[in-house]
C-alpha cells in the first residue's frame, strides 16, 4: 500500500476550491491576488504537470526549432502527457491538434488570439492536422442568444481565426450545429461519452445543479468528442486511435479531465494538453478579460485610436505614484499590465529582458512601456484587420467544409 | 379565482405514483390487478382525455370512414387535443403523424405492431405525412448494446414497419444516429428543447437521479424533437407550425407531456396524442410483454408451430378449472388473454361480440378461443413474414433517406 501512487487526475475529477483559493472553471475565474491566479497551486490542484525547462528543451530538440516565446515564457505553463506526444513525434507517429472557441461575440479580443497564435506555431512546427471547434450550441445554451445568432457569430469568428494564417489544406474549422448535423460519427462519439458520465460527475466537475438545463448537463460530451480522431472520419480515414494534443487556456481543463477519464473506458487515447495562463484584463490580472466590457480589453476591431486610448487610460500600471517615487522604488513588472502584455506579444527576448530590468530599476517610466505596447498592438491589430478583410465567405466555407486534409492516414 | 381551471397537464408534469396504484413510465409498467392497468385512473393522473363515443363518431363524420376497431374498442383509449386535430382537418389545414420504436431487439412482437397498424390506418384515412423515429441512440444508452448493433437493429425493425405497407411517398423512417448526423435543424431543435428543460424536471418526469448518465438525462429532447415540423425541413419546406399527432402506447406519454410543456415557450404547436393500452403478455395483463422473454409474446419471426404452442401453452385462460365448472360459471373475458388478443386482431365486431357472449356464458371453451386466435395470428404473422421478405435493403434505404414527401407545403 505504501507504494500506491494515487493518480490525482483520475481520482479527483472534481477539484474543490477552498476558501481564499483562486476559483477557475470554464465560466468564471476569480483571484484575490493582484498578481492574479497562482498557477503553481493550480497545477497541483488540477493534477497536471508544469511545462519545465527540460520539456521546452526537448521540444526544441525533437523539432529542431526554437520554442515559441509563449512556451519559453511560461505562458503555456501546464501540460498533460506532452512527453507522450513528443515520443510519438520522434517515432514519426501521427497526432493532431484540437482547439476551439465559444462564439459569444462578434469582436474577438487579444486574449482570444493567444491559443490560436500558439496553435498555429504548433501546427507549423509539428506539421499536423488541426480541428477547431466553434461551440455555437454552447453559447446558445449559456447566453441569451438565438441559435441563428450564435451560428452567425461562429462564422464571423472563423474569419478571425483564418486571418491568423492557418493552412486550409491542414485545418478543419467547424460549427457544432453544422458538423453534428452532418457527421453521424461525431454524434455517435457524443453518445458514447454521454453514456459513461453521470450527473454526479458533471455536478462535481462543472458545478451544475438540479436547476441546470439538460442541454448544459450533456454539453461536456460535445466539447470532449473532438479529442477522438474517430469524430473526423474524413480526416483520419476512420482511424480511432490517432492521438490528440489540445492547446487551451487552463480554465478549459475540466472538460478534458472528464475526457481523459472517459477515454480509456472507450478504448481510445487520452488527449494530451498544453494549458495557458489567462490573458489579463487591462485593469489587472485578477480576472480574465470580459468580452462584455469593452474597456477591459483590446478588440481585434478596435481602431488605432481606441487602442492608444485604452492602453493609456486603462492599462494598470505597476509604476510609482509619482515620477520621483518611480525613479526611487522602480516599477513592478508582475502587476504592470503593459509589461504583461509585452510578454505575450513582444517576441524579442533580449529587448523584453532589458525593458524588465530598466522598468524594475525605475529607469523606464510606465509611459514608455505603454508607448512600446501601443506600437506593437497597433501593428498586430492593423495587420489582422487587413488580413481579415481578405477572408471571404468562400474561404470560410472552404475551411468549414468536412473534407480530407492534406495528410495520409 | 373561483373560475381558475388548473391545467393538470402543465401544473403536473411529474405524475406521482401512490402506493397500490399502477406504475407506468417508458421503461416499466406494473399493475397488481389481474385485469391489468386501470386506464381510467391513468387518464386522471396523466391529465389526458378519454377517447369517448362522441370523439369516435366525430372522427367517422369528418373522415367519412368507419373508425378502426382499435379505436372503436377503446384500445386507443386516451388522447390529448384530438379535437384540435379534427378541427384542422375539417378546415383542410395540414398536420402530420409521428410515431416511433426503440430498436432493442431484432424480433418485434405483436405488441410492437399495434401503434404501427393504427398509424397506417390514420395515415390512409387522413392522408397525411408520417415520420417514424427509430431511437437507436436511446437503446445504446439504456441497454448493454453497441452503437453499431442498435443501428443495425433500427434497419431490421424498419423492415418490419415497412412490411405493414406504408406508402414510401408519404413516410420517412429515420435512425436517430443517421438523421441527427445529417440534419442540423433537428439538432437545433434538440438544443432548443434542452435549454428549456431542467434536471429537476426530467428527474420528476422520468425518475432520473444523480447517478443517471448525462446521455439519458438529455435524451427526452431527442424523442420530443420530431413533434415539431421544423425538425424535417425537407418534408415541410421549413414550416415550423405544422401540427403533429402522435399515436403511441400510454407509457410514452411522459415524453410528450414534457414536449407539450416546452412547445408554447418555443412558439411551436403542442403535439396532439392518441394513447393505446398495453398489449398484454401471454401470461396475463399485469405487465407489458417483454422482448427479452420469448415465451411472453408472439414474435413476428415465430413459426406457425411456435405460435400454436405458445398460445396453447402460455395464453392465460379466463375459463373455469374444469369443463364442468366452465359450463356452469362461464369464462372471464376481462382476464382471458386469448380473448384480449382477439380484441386487437379480430376486426369483425359481430363475431367478437358473439364470442364474448358465448365464452362468458360458458358455452365456448378456452380451447375454442385459442384455436380461433391461433388461426388469426398464424395468418397475420405468415402474411407479415411474406411481405417482410420482399423488403430489400434498397427499399429500406428509400424510406430512410431524408427527402421531400408527396405533399405540398
């Protein structure tokens, strides 16, 4: 008995939040700390593994390419079974990527881009197929939106995702309504999962109760189903055992804890995961950005002027209250939102290190960081605006048509 | 306030069973009485209406045809909103028929035929489209059967249904797997229903508890969805307001109580219903027949010899223990299974009345009833066997292909 190593993931699908601890589930993230969620504690509670230096080095070694800065900087900080994925890759065994988006608003914000930017890097680096789930059904169930509106938003959001430059020959983007209504194998996998998960379990994992509608109760199976290659018979030629890697924000982990619990009972491989931290709101790191508060985030639809104004007006400063105090005590990068945003979007490591050093010492003022950030974001959003304008309905249709991708299975 | 007429259907989705009362839900039927379920009490508890003489006469009047014996003899004994359906018919407004079958076994028995025999009469009499749902997903969730097997059984059962002589130009038969996986409008209606029904409600209506799997919990929406014409865009040309009439056994009513509760909140018409009594087991009327006990029923696959043996050996007799006793006291038609079966399958009213009279008086012995029944069943099953042999996979495919039917909408 002394040797028994409890599998914290399997034995603890339900992750209890104790008083004072950060609260993280797919719909709410709360932290009482100014530096935001304590991610090390979250790894322990969720039973995942840290993305450590050794793993980053191994990724660089097996791919022969430098790791993405989102990986190097601990933004993708947590993982499940990445070692297995790298083992597969070394043996030239196939795997595929799966990520998603809940289309609840027309304008996506910078935080929404992070998993997709990183996913694109993963796809290019490992040369693997990608499936992107747009959960229009979820948003209908959770929000005061019609089916038609959530489906329309799915197509609008697809344009933003496509504008990041995904390869149409290697990427399948789908709306749940459209894909479930066109692929019985997907629906069959939904049923297989739904047969193995009880109300007790989803109550524990997702906090449902007796007044929850039956649509929400069964939804987790819909987010789980794309983890299995048999849900995409055209892409994987009917193969059910192609491994899956899911890059996502850590708040989505409950879905995939459930998926990983179910997978072996279905005789299917557990999906591997790479979890990101949350992209902070302009006002600070206590919570995720909110699409419903236009001043909490930079939207991909913001004008240059709006970007400038929002950063200048709302980006929480870790600097001193006066120039004198700042020069004397220095700035605090751990709470400064402009600095945090630079860690997400400034890919030059040396320059970022210099900024950190000079801001911490008090040499650089908050105004400098904001100016630097405004420049970078203006370019990112401006480039995105241009590329998105070129994404026609026809291109969206190509990405969203179930089809064979340019891989052999 | 004194005028308030409580709508027992709406205010009482959950029908409590008190001690000593018959228990009826979609999975279990128990009665402690030798004459079986007390259907008058069930009508009260479920809040439906009796199919009375006036209704039968009105049906004959508006259709200009004699009522089917299953209707005349009180086998379809209960209804919801049939008056509304007849009003529509008189005004030449369209409606459609919806019934179904859970494909849990290859061999359907006589009891399974009843709703289909009656539905065929309704279709021919009113000249309306018919949709038949084969809930292969339900049977996967409830039984120890694979998805592939339940889907195969759906196709096998479709052959039996088709063999009854439904018109392919007016009838769409579908497997849930296949149709959900090919029609987003159906899945959208599932979601609409699932958003409006809570766990609390299905717990009350269907007796689910916290250990119920999430597939069962959300399934009622799948049986509800075909009640709405917008679930069949090809048949109804996108019209969402075509009224629906559901002939089914009374144990299916919980699904449609729920559907009728949801319909007005979706701005859709409530389905009307015609409920049948249960076809008794050979051993007596205390329970429904069981597909898992081969001796409890006559199967459509039984040989002439099996039919003869089963009726002679197992059909519960309401006659006296000895010929003398029988001649003295007479037989009891209310518990005699052979007589009960004749009410289902002998369409000659005069002859049935004569048999009842002569059996009750003791003039006819049980052996006569059995002989009469064996003759009738041998012919029904034999004819069915012949017609079923002619139902090719190709014909099944025609019936199960989503398509326009021969009606204008």
